[in-house]
C-alpha cells in the first residue's frame, strides 16, 4: 500500500510541470491570433499598453475553458510516455504493480483540472467577458476612431454608410471618402471627398468628419429631383452614443450569463426555438467541458503506455488526434442541437460519452496486456464519424 502511494505521488509530481508547460504553450498559441490586432492598436491607434494587456487578460479565461482539458491530457500523456521510454512501466509491472494502481494519481490530477475548468466555465469566463465589454467601452470612448477601417463599408451608424480608402491614424487624415446619408426622410444624400480629417469628442461621444473639396448629391425621393453642391469644407457629425451604449448596457449574451440567469431564461422561454436550444446547450456546456478533463486524462493513460520500440511522437500525435475528434464531435453536436435535430443535452454530452467509451476500452486492453492496434481504432472512429456526418 505504501509502495503504491509513493508511486502515485511520484507520478503526480511528474505531471504538474508538464501540465504547466502545456498550459503556457497552448495559451500563447491561442493569443498569437491576436498579435496583429494588438500591434495595430498600439502602433496605429495609440491605445495604451496597459489597456491592451487588460483586454488580453480578459480573453484568457475563454481560452482556458478549452486549454485546461487539453493541457491535462498532455500532462498525463507526456508523463506516461516518459515512464514508458525509461522502461519504468515495465519495471512496475515486473514488481506486481498494475496499471490500475497508477490511476489514483491520474484521478487527482484530472480533479484539479476539473475544478479549474469548472470555475472558468461558471464564473471566470462570464466575468471576463463582461469586464472585456466594459473596458472596450472605455477604450472606444477614449479612441473613437478605432472603429474606422480602410476599404470597408461601415454601416454601424443609424441611416449612414461610411467608406474610406485609407486612414492615417497618426495624422488623423482620411482619403477617398464616401458617405451615404439617409437621416432625413425622403432624402438620400451622398458625399464624396478626396481628403478629410476626423475630430473626436470623447466626452460627448461624438465623431466629426471634416471633408475638403468634395461634392454633395441630394436625391429627393418625393419630388424626384437631384441637387449637386460643391464645397471647400464640410463638417459631418456622427453620434456614437447609441452604439457605445449598446456595447456597455446591451442585453447579456448567453456566454456572459451565470447559471442562474441561464436557468431563468430557459424557464421563461415560451417555445423551443433556436434561441432556446442555444441557451440550453450553453447551460450543459458549463458542466460537460469540465468533465472532459477526466475523459481526456484517462484517455491519455493507454496512449502513453507505448510498446517497446514505439516512438514517443506517435503517442503525442494520437493524443492530439483524439482531442481533435472530441472538438469535432462537440462542433457537430452544437450544429445538430441548434437545428433541433437532437436534444441539447445529448448534443453536448455525446463527445464525453464517445471518447469515454474508447478510453475505457483502450485502458482495459492495456491493463490486461492485450494487444490493441490503436491506429485501426482511430481509423474506425474516423470512418464512423464521417458516415454520421454524411447522413446528417
């Protein structure tokens, strides 16, 4: 009994640093997708570094919801691959220690990931999303011009379509400006100017566009007449208060709600439509993803116990393969649940069930030293998923 406790403590201590390294690596990979946006905010729009770092920090909890289960799997997988590579698994089996005796440390390790992921799903991610929205409001208020993008039709403003070809954020200049104004009933106005500058009033949440050497075309839909006016200087005002107010005070999205708020919305639903299915799946996802730490963690045990002569990289590839399968099942279930083709609970929990059954099978075969061709199992799973996808 003491020997098993010593071995489990040794194995648990070996999984912790591998988990931390995997967690940092996957988090950096997720954040790499935001590097260009970050650079643009700092260099071109002169947003403070502290604000950008806070925005990044508020994005991390949403990443951790998926990164922690994956890191748990990689921590267990790499720990067992190291034991297999050093022939420690063989030595343990020769000493009468079975694979099942190593599972308590894996269970405690997965329990740690379950608690972290559960906290992120239930509390961390909703809080971070709301904090991100508040900080985005303050950042947009101080840097109103951030929403402008070159060579893009901007229809965020009520009854106004805005297009600019190039933007010089440092000089606050714009070139080749086109504005379509439908604010006045029965009147369509288009403004074209080769150059202009933008002025911001953060306190009033106002955006002023000063245009030079342009032309205004006014089409009266009632009278069916057209008037053209050339100008040297023309000031066009845009009120950003409604847009920014909707960001800060708008209705919470499903991902920003707590469990109590999700249950309340489900109870208040009058009919089972798409919104109901999405809300129900969001509710079940807060429990299914933390459970994935156990499913993926125990899946990593048989994948890490490699036969003699096998390459460690092969086990890592298999681990990533099953994680991709899990994510693909979740995505497919989300699509089917949204369409109402299956119950939301079934759509969310099927990935855990499928991967859990495969993990139990591989673990049983490995613990009883029965040969199992993992590649064939993977191919069968892939063919099964492809057949289901074609049917749907």
